[in-house]
C-alpha cells in the first residue's frame, strides 16, 4: 500500500516536504483487530507538532494521522463487533489498558499505557489501517467519509473541552483561535446551549468573518476586548500568548480550558505580564485537555448525528498531504482539512 510517513524531526520553516511517500505492506489484523480501507483522514496540527519534535513520535518512519474513516475489509478471528463492509472511524485514542486507576475512574485518556494513533502506532495517512475493534466506532449514517473524519478528533476533543468548561445555557463563552476544532465547538454550543453567547478571538480576519457567519455574536483580534466578561473560554491556538492574554476577560469563578497537546513557543513577555489579581484571583482557573476517551467520541458522534453537525471541510487529494500540512503551518485555515484517500 501507499503511505505518507514522518521519517525525521524537521523544521517546517525550511523543510517544504516533511512527509515522504512510501510503499509498505498492508497491515495484518490480529485476533481482536479490524483492517480498515481508509477513505479519508483529517489533517491536524498535532502532525506539525510531531514533525517539528514538540510531540516526538515513538519511532521512525511513522505513518501519522488520527481522524480516520473507512470501510472494514478484514477482521481477526475474535473480532465480532463489526461486519465486513461496515463504515467505521478511529480517533486519537488507539489503546488504553482498562485496568489502571485512571481507566477504572473512566479517565482512560490519562492511562499511563495510552497509545496515540499516528504517534505511538501507525495512523491513517495510508490506504489501510488496523486497530482493535473496541477502539473503532460506527460512522453516523448521515455523514460521508470526508464529512465524518473531523468528528473523530476536532469534534471529539472540542466536545471534551466544552464539557470541561462546565457551562450552562445562557452563558458567555470565548473561543480563542478559530480552526477545525473551534468551528465545530461553536456549532455544538449553538445547539446544546442555544441561549448562550459565543465570542471569538482570532488573528485572521477571514476566520473572524467565518465565526460571525456561524453564529458568534462578536469576533475580534486576540488583543481586542469583548463587549462583556466570559463565563468560560476554550483555547485551541498552537502558541502560548493568546490564552494568557484573554485571562483578564474571565468572570470570577470562570474557567479557561486549553485544548492543545503542545504549544509552539513560550512568549515570556506575555507570561511575565500576567497579573495575579487581574487574571487569577476570585477563583478563576485553568484546565488543560489531555487526549480523549472513547466515551467522548461516542457521545459526540451521537450529538453530531442528532443536530446534525456538518463540519466545514477543505478537501485535499492523497497526493497533496504535504500541501495540507504546510497550509495549517501557514495558518491557511477555514474549518477542517481532510485527505481524501479512497473512492
């Protein structure tokens, strides 16, 4: 099969083609695994973190990609959950042990044996992909493969972030950055908390216009001041300074949720400018998001089917994988980017 791989840590400011196209063997499913013919795979900023070394792959060469949709073409002897031909998808969570203290508390995202798809094992930038059947999910019937792909990471991790804010309806919530995950979060808020107000902070004017078109009541630059204070905020930016610049906009008792597996830089000037009384006092708090659980994916897919949430998608051919990566690096983002791999 054909597959794109990361074969080294590289600087995307210099490296124009960080992924290499190779021919490799089709994986063989073990007893409890299924083999998926991949039709689409979402492109995530996590891939850039892997390429640039902030999130180091467990081995090289590695097939990245963790927003995978396709059709089952083979299954192991003990795999009975799905049938050949079923449409399924997989996300960032490839494995958790099910036995540790975190798994027993339904926090398998914190499992010390957690394996990330496309980071610790081969992912979906390939024509075929295998995974344990209990870590795969049926694709909602009203989504095609391309539409469904972003649901498995941008959607699921955005949903976990939203749940961690603990907001109620009639709340004011800020979205810091407006890419693949945030635009799905906004759609989820409009359905789940219809009387809430969404404020968007984004550097790019086109992203601000996009947010307003999707129902945000205000959209400004990172340094702008919103018309009212926030009950919660979700940061999806890849850099340090934006979330800390918005702390001063939180109400007492509000929570900032940082939805990023890594940050690209440490803006020391911004961090040193944090003022305890202005930014933290009165029980304001910061919560990070780490990975996702299978329940996050399952619950979000149900919501996405009910609404339905149709992600705004920019499609790239399988051959254009490097272009998709570089467009995210260069902040050319509107909605989610998806590689269309099969027909």
